[in-house]
């Protein structure tokens, strides 16, 4: 063993040394004690890792001879850039730190960087320091304007907490027109927080601010401190003392995301901001194609300060798509790459698409509008004298704010931008009404066209409270607001609603994209398991299990054989087979089964026979809807949370009454109601609803009929039961069973189940002359859980094989919170009584969790009374589980390390009985090792055992080694796709499960079917809830661990498709799984088509282009639609159309507003072949 350990660590080092690494830049160095940090406002920087899709920062503080994790950015934010500004309050004075990066790669794996170390002294901050004075009014040292000067956009507020504080909030306001308007309100900071960083986006140069604190004590009383003032002046930023290398920043042409800018030249001028630190650089231009991106141009090397380059005329071609990047070499010889900019070359036509150059005079520009990760579209704006003017109605339309131009009042109106806040821009009186406030329009210059008003960006910020951050270098406008805008509120609500059913997959049968196809014969899967055992007390033996599953005559079939092989002989073996036919869309009979079946009546057994039932085939998930009615304060807002997810919001009426229609799933559902009054009142109510699987919906009827012979005794078995949902909270089941044994007759029984008072579930079962049983269990909102069961047996026999007379059992779990730490108390008691003796079993335990350490203590008493003697045994045991996550900082192949120990002491005999110690950890990404030592002190026996489990991609291997035994086992499955005639291997058994082989392909002949000559999109990825996915080298996506006869949704991850010209026929698909097989699902992609044209109003002697007109493009077959607006010259353009027939619709309300009429506002066109077909010059002329 001693020889094995160094060899083992050598293998681990060899395995990890080939992993991809990447370099850190700032702060720190690879050596401890050589880098000193004196500023709490620090930006962490690193070199880009080419294959990384996101990063997370891990910061550890040195404590007691080891580094303890202090901050993990993955808990708060997803980082995709190569820098990150650390929030305030993480780094402390006079401390030692170590940090590194974890990068998530495009293949799903993760890579850790090397470590950087730094030491802090007394940190300097550009913030406000607050001392712990006893007088609350003396907390602040800048009580009047202008206050202190903030020289850079970094503000961290530090404060000491007084005792008895429940939480603290920070308020920051900016001075606008001699009034301070709230711009930032922090989250509720718990007592442990002593600082908060104000996001830099709220700090604008040359502005005046004030801030104060709101503290709430434990009794609920709020105290607002006096205001403190400061102003900003960023004109003299401090020089950066440390040299930092950055890649060059491309400017034009192109867009940073895969969202093309269209250019109308084959010789564009490439512009960028040079890094300044590179010795030499080169430009690379790639053409996007279906198979693989190819380099079409590589420039000569150029000097460091070069910032532009003209593309030669022979490189680009029209109607093709490209992206370009800059590769730079740094002084240390390393290479860095800029981000990619994407563009599409298109021949110039009669409508104008402006190049990516910032205009100086008033001109139309096109901005990429982005909001909350859910809006990413193009906005037609105006630029004049350094000011950007945004279209009010078009902006609100994209944010799903109901808005229009009121022609009769000559005003622009928008409803419910925020809760109870409407907007009206009154051009007659030059006033702006927003909520309850009235502002003058005169200070804001604006522009108009026929359908919209263009207002400056400061109008949206100062009047409405919408921050429009415009980046002219990338031509983007990012929207931000303290309160969510309607489109975000809707998306949040949809996500929460979708959360309820993410495992239910409730899709109407008629709308399934890939329905189940019953086959006469289909071989699907084969399972295997081989286990080899060596024991010093017996000869070696091998256990085997082989099984096959598929489809015969439209029903699923599986076959198993299992047994032992010892001393060159086959021992006892058993073979089982089962065939099941499922009837779809039939409420009277759902399935017929024959073969070796499970019998789950009053007593579980197995039998050979048949079963007919109408119980649902798919697992029960959704129970149904219930109405929740309650009362609160009149006209209050009530939020309903289901399992801690916001589900719905209603308002109570004038009498305080309100109601919700709440869908519940089987299992336990936590419902929380939050009440918000008109005067700041707040109240919470919590309820738990238990819906056991035994409950049926109202009037639902389920039955089971089974006939056959028991497997072991070969006695006859006959059974019939029927269950009826009396209402939403009571279900009653009646049955008769005949299991032929000696002196055993047919047994009649009834079971009634009821949900009582939301959180309680009761069950009463009885069989005349046999037994009575009553049970009740509950789980309360406080997490208190209890259950009780009593059984009375009237006779011995098959249903009472232990020959009991009475049995009582009870269990209680109670969580107790003390000083913000939860202690879990639980106790169990059972009484079993026969004619000969009485057995009492009692236990009590307490456990808790402190950070990564979880201790527990248990007491156990067993009392046996035979009538002649009494036997007692009292034991106590104590132990812990300790999660040693910090070990992977030293050995990155060891993750998930857990140390477990337990000690047992016999109180009755006053002696130690045994103890055990176990250490387990993940080995690399595939395996887990566990080393356990057990010492049996009472019997002078010890055992040390090594267990290993490895989940390889195609099989599963496990082994157990001790001084007396050795066991090795291998298991998995072989899956066959009959369509492709291909085999695949998985590391889990697949019989009685389902799967799918998903293929994304380019449908080059538009027939919707995958042909072997068509290209497979091998890099494509999908999402399927509750499924395990395996991506193969040939492009197949294997989804396994699915339930048979169940409907699942597939969502295509469009960002994974390298060629942005390709779009799927549908972004989401649904399919029904087939039993014991991996069904083939082919999802077609098409190269996007385009349409362009112009809308002109023809009047005598003049053609007037109609700008800002909304044009809706509707796919006639799918009814999917996209809305665009005409440009200033009346032209429109849309790229991204699938093959099919389309309808182009002009907005009737806008045409009516300018008194323009058409015989029809609908026009038709067809994209017959998206790879080649482009509908151009679609001119629409309005003659009046």
C-alpha cells in the first residue's frame, strides 16, 4: 500500500498536467508575499481562454494555516469578459489572499487557472467611512452640499452595525432640476453586512448626489438617518501604475454578437482601438459556411499603433457573411485575440443602410436595443450634434408597453410603464404627465415623423426613470430601470409558471411534433451486469444479468435472465419476460400486460399472469387546480409564491377579499402569500398543501384486474380493485383479493384517503376479519413533520406474516432555530405486540449544520418483554459529516471531499461498541473513491475497505477491496438505432426507460427529411428537462433516462450554432417517448431568406417615403410573425425567413393617422428555397 500511494499521486499529476491552462494578469503574483494591494476597489483581469464560454473568480483568505474560500463569483454573477470589478466588503485590511479562475469550456468541462497571491494593508477607499457613535445623528460627516468629491466612478459605503438591527438599506439620490430623485435602493442588508458598493452605472460625471440609511430593528421600527452629500468629478483619474495588456478592440464594420451589420461595399475599412502593448498584429477574416468557417484573408503583420485597414477588393463577395478578428503578440511572446465582429456584404440598392460611422449632423442611425437579456432587436434612432434621439412608440412597443399616438389630442400616450404609472406627451400644452407628476416639455428638444416622436436619452432617464446607456462605438442602447418593465415582468411570470410544469410536460396530444409510432418489431436496448466476488472463506463466484428490450406487435417487451456461476458450473438462475400494450386516447383501458408482473395489493408479491387497467401510463405530476380564498386589508396587493417562486399577483377588493386559482402538483407544495398595503403595511402567510399519489381528481375512476400464479408458491392469484375520487380531498378504493394459501379465502377491503386542513393526510384501511389500519401524517409551514400509524390484526396469515396483534409507530421532526443556526430534532417510537412478547423501540436525535460541518447525536432504546423476562439495550452514538471543499485548491483532481466519523457507546453495558471513519472524494470527472475503517471494539474485529466507482462514458465500473473480500462489477447498456443501424453504449441500464437520438441537420432539398447526403450540425446543443444528454462525435445527441409514454420538450440552444445564417424550422419541439428504445428525431435547419422593399406615398409631382411605418411579416402556415419599421427613406429589410408562404401587413392605425388608404393592407410573397431565394424590391405605392 505504501508503494502504491506515490505512484497514485504521480498518475494524478500526469493526468492533470495536460489540461488547458490560462494566465492571470492582475492583481497579485505567482509567489506569496510579493504583491501588495492598498485599494479596496480592485478590478481583476486575466487573459482570454479561447475555448471558454464563462468564468468564475474564487478568492480565498488565509486563516489558521490554510486558505478558506471567501468569495465565489458564480454565486452572484456569470462572467463572460476578461475582467471583473470586485464588490466592496470582500477584501479586508491587513490580510493575505489567494485567487484563481475557473473557466467553463464549450465542451462542458471546467479548467482551473494557477494561483495568484496578494497581501493587503490599510485599504484606501473613495467612499464614506462611518463610525459607530452612540448618537445616530452624528454618523455622517458631510451633512450639507456640495459634500465630498468623488474622483472616480467607484463608491463603497462602509458602516458599523448597532445591536438589535434586523436589516439596513442604502438610498442614493441624484440632483435633477434642483430636486433630488431616487436612483438606487439597495437590497435588505442583513446584520452581517458592513459595506455595500454602489454600481458605477449610477454614478455620472459632474453631478450632485445625496444618500442616507434606513435601519429596521427587530421590532419592525424603521429609522431614516440624515442625508449626506457628495459630487462627482472624473476629469483627473489616477494613473494606472501597473501595466496591463488588453486585446485590440474592433469598432467597425460588424457587431460583437452574431447579429449582422449589413455593409454595401466589398472594400470596407476595418477600424479598431489598438492594444498599445502588442509588438505586432494581424487581421483575419472568416467566411461563414454550413460546414466549417474558413479563412478568406490574413493580412501582413502591422505596427502596434495601427488602427485601420482597407480590405483588398478580391477578398469579399456579395450575399455572403463574414466575421473578422485581430491577433496580437505581446512582449512576453504570448498571443491574444480580439472579439469577433460579424457583417454581411450586400449589393447597394435603392434604399440606404448607413455604414458604421458616427454621424455629425442629424441622421438616421440603427442601434441594437438590449434589455435584460430578453430584448435584442434593432431600433431606428436619430443622431444630431452629439445627442441621440430615441423613438418613443417604437421603443415602448419593443418593451411591450401599450402605447399609441392620440390624433385627436395630439399627444403620445403609454399605459402602465411601471405599476400604476402612465405617460402622456402633450404637444398642445408642451407638457409631460407621468404618474402623478407634471413636467414641461420645453427643456427637451425632439423630432417627429408621421408616426413617432424622437426624444433625447436624458428625457427617458429624468422623467420616466429609464436609464438608456448608449454605446456609439458599438451602436448599442442598453435599457435599465429600477422597476421591471412589462416585457420583463411577463417573462418572469412565464418562467415562474413554467417552473411549475417543467417536469409535467403538459402538451396537448394533437400538438406533439413527434408522436409515438407503434412498430411490429423494433429492437431497442440490451442491459448487462457482471460481478466477480472473491472471499477468503469460499470459492470465487460470478453473478450475471442480461436483458433485452424492444417492441413487438406494437407493445413493449423486455426479457431478463440472471444467475450465478461458481466452480465452472452454472448455479440457480431465473428468466423473466413481460409484454405490455398501451392504448392511446382510451380512458376505459390504458394498458394490457402479460408475463412476470408486480402485484401491489394489500401485500406485495410477484406473479405470472395478466393485468388490465385504466390507470395513467405516464407518471402522475399535475393534480389539478384549487381555489384559494382569503381576506386582507382593502385594496392591498397580494403576491402568491408557489415553492418560493412568484406565481401570481392580485388586488383585494374594497372589503379585503381576494382569490387565486392555484395549480397543484402531486407531492408537497409550499404556498406563501405576501400582503402589501397602501401605506407600507407588510404581512406574510404560509401554507403547505400535500397531494399524495393516492388521491384522485374529482369523479376520476381507476381500476386494476390481475389474474395469474404467484412466482414462488405457484398458487392462484386473482384480484380486482376500483378507486373513485369523491371530491378534491377524498378518494375511496374498494377491492377483493384471492391469494390461494392454506385456509385463506377471498379478502374484501376498503381504503379511504383524505387530505385534511391542507397540510394533513389521513388514511383508513380495513378488511373484515383480517385487520384495521389508520395513519395520519402532516408537514407544517414551520417544517414540523409528524406521522402516526396504528394497525390491529385479527388473524395470522398472508397479510400478517409476523403474527402481530397490534402495531403502533410514530415519528416527529422539529427544526429549532437558535441564534441563526438551525438544529433538527427528531424522534421515533414503535410498539409491536404478539402473543408471546412486546417490543418497544425508541430513538431521539439532534443534528445541525455549521458552514461545511454537520454534527449529530442519537439515543436509542430497545425494550423486549417476554412476560417472563425483560431485556433492555441503551446505546448512544455521535458523529459528523465534514465537507472538505478546500482540498481541491491543492489537488484539483480531488473535489467533493467528505470526511465522516461515527462512534457508538452501549449505556447498558457501559462500554464502547464500535467506531468508523470514512473519507470520500471525486476523482477527476468520472470517479469517486471511498476509504472506510471500522473498529468493532466489543468483538475485537476491524475492517478497512476501499470502494471505487467510475462512470465512464460507455460503461460503469465499481470495485470493493478489503483484507477478506474483493468485488468488481461492470454494468451498462447497448442501444441500437434501427433507422441508422448504429450502436451506442451507455453507462446505465435502459430497459423500461426511453431515450431519443436527436440530429440537427441542414435540409438542403427542403423536404423536411434527413437525407444521408445532407450536412449534420455537429456543434448544435439542445435542452431537455430532467434528461441526461450525451453528445457524440458523429453529431447525434443522445437523450436518456426518460420515462416511456411521456411527452417532452426540446429547446434548441441557438447560440451553439456556429453558422448564424442557419435557423431551425422551430425553436422548440415536442416528442413522445417510445418504450425500450431510442427514437430518432431529425430537426431541420434552413439558411435564412430575406425580404426588402419600400413604402412610398405618391402625390402629384412627388413621391414621399413613409418612415416609421410598422410592417408585420407573418408565416401563413405557422402564424409566427415579426414586426419591423420602415427607415427614413421608406425602405424596409428583414433577414431570417424560413421557406414558406408569407403575408406582409401594413399597420392600419398608422395609415389611418396620415389619412392614407389602400384597397388592402396585406401583400403576399413566397420563399421557395431559402438558400437561394431573396425577395427584393418589394415596393408598395400608396396613391393618395
